[in-house]
């Protein structure tokens, strides 16, 4: 703030609207605060596609000014790899458009819906799974309020929907009274048992979580929030204050993290993130295998990498610190959980298991068949 916004006051900096107005959006803004590599400069200069560049000054202050490989910087500054399309990649790999009941409402699971309330984010992650529709995409994607009425009418007409997940874009970029109105309309539907919001705002724009805002949210309980965290470097005092306010408002908090190559794909990195989250009353919820979105190959790890990380967590740390590792199935299959295999085989009526330390254990399971393809009793 002192170096690049010398005219700003502390009150400006802590004002979320000031942060949005002063977002870093173009080559000139970026060159002022970062020493760009040739690759980054070319990628920004030749920026194409619908996913804008936009970084709040607050979040930009966390990026390394001179190291293009620093994790948070890699998640937000485009590189040339973003424009490469690899086999298996698609703009809408999860088939969300196909599962859209009405525009902006994805009805994939029988009892719950994903409500895309806005196309705006405060900060744009380069691996965004909805890059086709966020920012200023034009075409078929827009989020006028008139669309909300159709989505709400659909939910009203479908009494099997008991859970509405608001996402986007980021619903926390909406004004207090706008979000208040939407939450109120949804809570008024008798068969909707509870609401949830998916957001990255508490991490990239923590000043958005004002006392007035959490007072408003409290009116709409039961309300849960899932926060998109990537790396322990995001756990600043400002973020701590924001999540503390949300937790103090009685909102159960979960985290969602995308597994990203060279950014957070180490057990120690994720363990440190998850321990920090538990200390802040945020329960790790999902770890996602990176979706095969167009131009994301440089972010994607092998699936084994995710399993190796899960093996490194379970048993080695608090069970609450272990999220569910999922692949959101291309083609609209939904989230499919993956676990390392702890079944070693079978010895007659005993199921043979391995624990987190590699020890061998027996469980009496005379009626079972699991592991019978590996009847290794005789070998023991
Ligand atoms: C992730 C997701 C949900 C919510 O899934 P949970 O496992 O219940 O958290 C609902 N709808 C869609 C389309 C989703 O992608």
C-alpha cells in the first residue's frame, strides 16, 4: 500500500469497494508491482480468452515481486501455457451447461442444486473451472437478476431440492442488500432445508467480511460456507479476522482446494494449510483433482499424486484435517471420491489391511469377499 498506492489511506485499503476499484487488471498495473518474466509479459500482452486478469491490491501484496515460480503468483499471473490446449481438455469439462435446468442453475444431483448467482469474482484464478462464463464472457453467459426469478421458480417447483449451493463467480462480490434479498428468497422456500455459499472472497478480499455483512448472513441460518483456499501463505492476519467473524456468526466453515502442480502438491504444504485452517475453525472439505479445463495442463498433477498426499495425511494428522479427495467427473458424472487402497487381501475369513504406518492387520470378515482376488494367506 505504501509503495504503490501512496495516496490511499488505511481506511481506503480496508474498504472492499476501494480494493475492487483498484484491482490490478492490465500489463501496466502488473509491471508497476511485479518484475514480470518474459513468458508472463508476453502472456499478459497477448491475453485472450474470457478469463480476465483481476487481482485485488490486498492479494497482490502477497505475491512475490520477483519470483515467477512463487505459488500464489503462479495461480494468478497468466503464462503462455494457459493458451495451449492439451488432449482431453475442454471449456466445460464437467458438462455444467448440459445439466443446466434454467440458465445459471445446475441440477446434477437429485436433491440439491448449484446456483450461479453472478459471473464476477474479485480475483481471477488462472485454473478457473468456470473460465468460460466468469468476468465478461458475453455470448450465452450472463447473470441478470431476471434470471434469478427463473432459477427460484424452478427450485420452488422442484420439492425434491433440499440444499441450494450459491456460487458463480463469487456471490460475496454482490452488495449486502442484493445477497440478503437472494438468500431471503431462497430461505422462504419451504422445502429448502439450508443454504450454502462457495467463495474465495475471504481469502482474496478479506475486508469484504464486515460486521454488517455477518449480521446480515446470520438472518439466513442454517447457512454454511465453503472457502476456496490454495496455500498456507494465504493465512494472513486479515484472513484470520474474516474467517473468525464468519465462524463467530455461527456459520460452519469448510475449505475447498484444487491440487495444483508445483504449487500445493506436497504433503507438508497441504498439512500446514489444513492445520492452519483447523486453528481458524475451517474444516477441510474437498481436495479436487484439477479439472481438465482448456489450458490447465501445467497445473495438473497425476491422480497418483493426490492419492499419495491422502496417504500422507490419514493417520499422520487429525482426522478433521483430512479432506475428501475427488475427481469431478468430466461429462457431468459429479464428484467421485478416491482413496488410497488399504486392503492388502484376504486370508480365508480374515480381511488383511494395512494401516498408515504400513503395518499389517487382520479383521475377521467371514462373510465378506473384499480382497478375495488377492487370497494371499498362504504367503504370510
Ligand atoms: C459440487 C457440486 C454440488 C455440491 O456437492 P456436495 O458434494 O454436496 O458438496 C452440487 N451441484 C453441483 C453441480 C456441484 O458441482
